C-alpha cells in the first residue's frame, strides 16, 4: 500500500489551476464558479478521510453539469489526489 504524506489541513494550498484540475474544468470556468473553500473531513482520530468543496446551485447550469457533485452540491476528493497537487 502506498504511503500517503499527511499534511495538516491548514497547510493545504492549491493554485486555481490545481483546483480546476481536481474539478475537471478550465481555470476560466473555475474563476466563474461560486464556491466555498476546500475543506477536509477528518475521522475521530484526526485523520483526513477526504476533502470537499461546496459549490452554489446558482452557478451556470452548463458549468454545474461538468462537475461531479452530489445532490447537496458537494464535490469530494480523495486525499491522495489533493496531496499530489499540493504546493
């Protein structure tokens, strides 16, 4: 099993291009996206289980259709995918 470096949530810094890559959209589309910052979900031991971003349902419907969001407009990311793009 691959060892994943654990980086405290407060140290996660992603460029706009990196977040756009995670979302599967262009940087220009990301800049037009109304969203909350990326946050981490931790288990009871403080281990980061996933990262997520909440996007507004008031975004352009065509842009929303490109995103892999759930019914509550959350988009979830595996920690290793976020860590790969960490700067």
